[in-house]
């Protein structure tokens, strides 16, 4: 497989080389094995589904593709691809994939119309299925608040962000809010993660003298639950964008499972989930004034009030995103699909 590189053309060649090599070598290496179903965890790039479709046809096994990123819309949203012609070509490839997939699972209800748009063949009932993400058990089972990365400080309000540090997360607005709040709200922002905007973020924090912003870098998933336990609230953000409005970032489920209040600067489905859960406060993407306001409100809450928000979020998680319940449902979908295939 060709290396990813830093340029768009290198990334495209990396994607192309993967699905070509996986289609050939995967089919060859699995030639003597039988499968009930073929399941694709389809984070970007969507081309990971192509080898699965080929293997599914060879093995006469139903193919499930779990769509977590909308293609080609995501490519434009994150600035990877802006050419209308190139996006049209990718769109045709997405149609090819969806038309040959037996079942398309979508992580957000708002994805359903977008996926259906690229299904250019008739869509049988029950072929596009809402199937959300869950959090790993570590987030719902951990009560430890001991971390080598961060010390407890009850004299300040600790707001923690965990995940990708990229352009989509709108760190300029976050730093504007941090600058506004440092004068009158004793708090610290804890940023855990890295990404394309990490170097800019580090330089900007230093340039603004934001000593209330701690950059911890990237750390393994298993180190996150103790960090979450040390926070007074957890933060999620995305820029204004039609694609992002339809997306529920995976960290939202982890935040809810952890039983901590959630503060969000985000539009669409994620905002709806947080508000519906009663798990915290949400404002519109890019609205620094509103973000400052909801952080002030959260910082002014008593410990008991914050626990109430966290408890509401955890209960909502158990009702809507429970890992055990979702895996049982997925197993049921697999069994039903296999039985339908055997009846043909």
C-alpha cells in the first residue's frame, strides 16, 4: 500500500492502493473460508467497503456498511477536496458502493436522506437503518479520578476537550472564549488530543498568554476515563456546516456515558441529543458570546447540580446508546439478513 503523504494526491493514491490490494489479496487469502455476513466499519475513506462488497459477492454473504462519515460531503467540509468535478466522481463511486451494499447502517438519523440520495437503484424497506455509535465500557465503568496527566484542582472549574484538534473543531472561537473568561471565571481548559491544528493551537495559546489553557497532547483511550473524572464538565465543538449538523461526534456518547455535564458549541443532531438528554448546555456553532454565557452558567452550578446533569446524560446514554443493547440488535440484524439470504 502506498504511504499517505501530506498532499491530496498522495492521500488519494493511498486510498486507491488500499482498496485494490485489499480486494485482490483479501479475496485470495479468504478463499477457503465461509462467512455469515460481511461487516464494514466505514469511517473515511468509504472505499474500504469495496473489498468487502467483492468478498461478499464471492462468499454469497450479505454486506453491511456502517456509515460514520458522509461521503463525498465530508471531503468538502474538511477542506480535503473542493473541485466540483472531483466531488462528482467521488459521488458516483459512493453510489456504486451503496447500490451494491445489502444494508447501510447510519450513525445519525439525519444521515438517512443523504445516503438515500446516492442510492440510485430502488431502496427496499429496511435497507437503510439507523444504528448509532456507543462508548467503550471504560467510560461507563470507571470511577477513578487519579491520573498522571492532570492533578485535581477544586479551586477552578475544569472544562475538558478530548479528541481531534483540527479545523473543524473551531479552536479560534474556543480561544476567544477562553480569553474572555480568564478575567472573571476561575477555570482551566484542558485539551487532550492532537491533529492538523495542533501546532497552530500551541503557538496561539502562547501568543495570547492563555495560561488557563492546558495542552496535554494525545494519549491512549484507556487514559481518558480518569481524566474525564477530574473534569467538572466536558466540551465538544464543530464548525457550522451542513454535514457536521447531521453528525453526532463519537465523543458525545463517551461524554454522556461518563456521567459528566456536557458543554457544546455545535449545531444539529449533536445539539439535539445533548438538549434532549438534559445533560448540559449547548449553543450554536461559532457563537462565542453564547459559549461564554453557558460556561459561566455551568461554572456557577453547585456540585449537586452538576451531578444531576451528569446523571441525566448517563441515563439517556443507557436508553439510547448502550453498547450491550446495540450489539444485541446488530446480532439480530445479522441473523435476519443471513436467513433472508438462505431463503433465496
